[in-house]
C-alpha cells in the first residue's frame, strides 16, 4: 500500500523480531473491517450483539488481570533520566529496547500482524500527526478504526516522509509481570506488550496523543492536554468554547455532552461536544488559543452512564460500538452495567465471563459488580447527537476558558477563578483528586494530579509547567483559567452539588466572568462567585445557603494542603519554575 521506505524497513525489522505468520495492511474499507469482525467473532474474541437493538455493536472481555492503565509499568525512555523527570518511571532506551525485544521475540508466531496507518487530527490539517500501529489484536484494530482516522488515505498523506510515530503492540501472554508500556519520545516510538486493554494498547490515545505529543508540543510550541472541548451556544446563536482537564473518570465525557437544564433549554441554550478526552492547542493568527480534538471516537466509562446522567453518550453507544467488560444480557443479547437502569438482567454473564446473579450485587462491594468499574464503550464521535459541527474543522475552535477540576470531598470549592495565566498555571499544578478505577491501584486516595496530566506528561513535570508559563506569554488573548469541583460531600458523604446537566449553571458563571458580565468575591485562593450569581432556579433542595457552603473556602483545610503541595513540589524537584514557587508562597501568605 506504500513505497515509503522508512515505513517498510521498520515493519520488516519489527516482523523479523515478532515473527507473525502473515502481515495484513488495514485499509479502512468496510469489506475488510467486516471480515475482521467475522473472524474475531468466530474465535470468540468479540461477541456480536443483537443487531436489531444494537446495530453493528460488539462485546469484548479482556483478561481479568488486564482492566485498566498500568501506571507503574509505564515508562518514559529518554537518553537522560532528568528529561523524564521524577514523576515518570524511566528506563534507558537501550536497556528498554533490549528487555522488550526479548518479550517480543516470536510473540506473533501463529498470529497475524496488522498494520494500522492512522492520523491524530483531521488528515491533511496543520494540526494532524500520523502514526502506524503494528498489533496482533483484531480488537485493537477495530477500536483504532473508531478512535482514530485510519486507513489507506493516511498512508497517502504520509507520502515518503520519515515523520510518523512508530507503535508496536503485542498481546504476548497478557502476563502482568512482563507488561510494559514504553515511550521513546526521542525516537518517535511506542512499545506496548502483554496487555490487551484500552489505554495500554490503543497507542494513538494516551501514548501518542498525550505522552509523545506533549513532548513534541514543548519542542514545537503547542500543547497536548487531557481535556474535553465543548461549545456553549446562547439564544442568539453565538458559541463560546471551553476546554476542561479532569483526571481519569472524573467527568470529562459527562461535561462534554451535557444537556442544559430545562430553564436554559427553554431560552434556547445548547451545548455541543467537540471532544471528551484530549485537546491539542495552538495559538491562532488572531492571538487566541485554538483547540482540536485529535481523536475520532470516545472510549468512555460505561458504569453510571444512563438516560439521566448522560443521554447523549447513551444514544451514541446504540450503534457501531464496541463494549468492553460490561454485563452480557443473554436473554436479549444486549449489554448492561451498574447505573444504566434499575432492571439488571436475570440471565447474564459478568465482565469476567461467569454467570452473574444481580441479587448478589452489593453497591459497597465492587467485587460483586456485573460490569467492571472501568468498563468502557468505544463509539464514533459522529454518532453523538450533540457533536459539534466544528468537530471536523481543521482550524479547531477558539477557547474562551480553561477549567481544571478533580474529586475533592472537602477542600476545593464548587468553582473559583484564577488571578491570571501564571496563577492559573499554579492552580493547575496543585490539582488533586481522589483516585478512580481508570488506573490499576487503590481507589479513593487523594493524590496530586497536575492538569490531570500526572500519568501523561512525556517529560519532566517541572519543564511541563515551565512550558505552560511560556505558552501564556505567546497568547495575546489567553483564555481565563478556572477550577471546579462537582464532588464536595456533606457529613454523610453525599455529593452536595447535583452535577451532570446542572454543571451548566457553573459554566454560565464562568463565561460571564470571561466577558466581565459578573462580579466575584476575592479570596485567598482566587475569585469565587457571589451565591446569588449561580442560577439555582428549578433546582430542588438547593438554596442560596447551599451555594454559599459550596463556594466557601475552608482556610484550615487549605493550610493543611499547603504542606502536601510543598511535598509534591519537592518530589517534582529542581525544575519547578520559580514563578510557581512564588505563587505557592503568596498563597500561603494570603491564607495567613
Ligand atoms: P476518562 O475517560 O477516564 O478520562 O473519564 P472522564 O473524565 O471522561 O469521566 P466520565 O465523564 O466518564 O465520568 C466518570 C464518572 O464520574 C462516572 O461514573 C460519572 O457518573 C461520574 N460523574 C461525571 N460527572 C459527574 C458530576 O457532575 N457529578 C457527580 N457526582 N458524578 C459525576
Ligand atoms: C483515562 O484513563 O484517562 C482514559 C481511559 O481515558 S484510557 O484510554 O484507558 O487511558
Ligand atoms: Mn481520559
């Protein structure tokens, strides 16, 4: 399909190592895709679901030991250790290549190597970057065909260029002890072995579009961020765009597709989704920051997705979708997950492939779940009812506001605005959140997750913050920076803020602030709303006092946080920019 010698030589080399029985080039045609689906169904790799109820939908179960990203086994392999920084795991490139070569050697014997040419971003646009993933998994091929723009047209766009990201993935034995997700930013290379789960193996996503892209962005003067992008349309038809960085499983997909509360719908407000996970941002000729979503689909969390919380996502999953690790309803040959509805299937198979008795499901005991808490749907962005007409626009969209956020039971208020770009960068750098099921490890532990990028920065965290500060100086008309927290809890541990669609009420305040339409109260941490400026019309059980409580700044818990922030800055190490240390000292002084 190509004469590009860089591509062909590299594939020869990888094939000599992994020794597949045959090599198949993915062209993106319906015929080939359909043949691959049939083959994967025949081996049980995927299950064809009820085609009347869920046309073109399939179910896949990963190995029980392989259900989330593995941060402990994710490496940044730069020639100098300092360049990977203290937050990333590091291995010397030569050592890593040698170690993984042994795991790859002969790993594709008896298997097929699929060659997937793909683009992150609209093919041919100035934002687009190309990659090739070699994989022995049809599941990966089918997911990449949804999540990226893939096929023969990408090879054409690549021409004779040596400039592409080389990704190699082999399932090998799905052996946890030998699972590695390794990045060689200096070589434009990604090697993944012994996993078959999403973020570990769909190499265009976190590996390329965040880890490698963040490295390239620093070199080339742009930004790759773990951000959703949405457009909020007012009754006059004007659309303002917002991007928001929340850690994994903290509400990006939900916010990106939110349905406005009735009071806003009646007035004619609408929300459009441009992206739900990753944004690439560049300074435009007009001096504003412009964003594209480099992906082509959504790899969304299934549990909790329902017709109240996220009807747009639910609708998107009704066709052309691959479900991973959800419940299989045998009576209808459909799927189910916790939080979909109150009718769990009576005759069902759980995510592990065992018969599942919903009567034994105990909300407090995750081991009784039918669907894995990190079970996912892979769906086409174009099937989303609220997809923005700018989704495919090679120019992207201009960003008015950047929002950071996380899960904090107490410390962070519902919303606050930073004092400017530098302070906003500081706010991003001290982000913290309770851990979720999206990564292997304990759930519910507070950890610092700067810009929601802790697992995804492909270089030193201090340098990454310096890049944020430097970018700010190149954007004459920079977005305003905010922080939100939908997850404050009361003394019984219940969320106080209703969240989901009602988060629009907070977005309205944010956009009003961007346009200088509303006042705010200056506090030690930033500007918070006056309670009466958050619209609570039509909200049951929420009064102005509730809002006052939600936007209050608990000085004592912030003081406690300062010690933890200092510890984290120490961990990041020498390259923490002086400006951020000054911001930290200033915050400490303001707290008194
Ligand atoms: P990744 O795909 O892992 O990057 O996750 P994400 O950030 O897109 O998270 P997602 O929108 O899938 O939400 C994850 C979980 O948070 C789901 O269980 C949601 O139900 C829950 N959630 C999302 N938004 C809200 C909210 O406003 N309030 C509350 N209480 N929960 C929310
Ligand atoms: C995340 O964990 O942030 C995800 C899912 O979006 S994964 O693709 O597995 O990284
Ligand atoms: Mn994500």
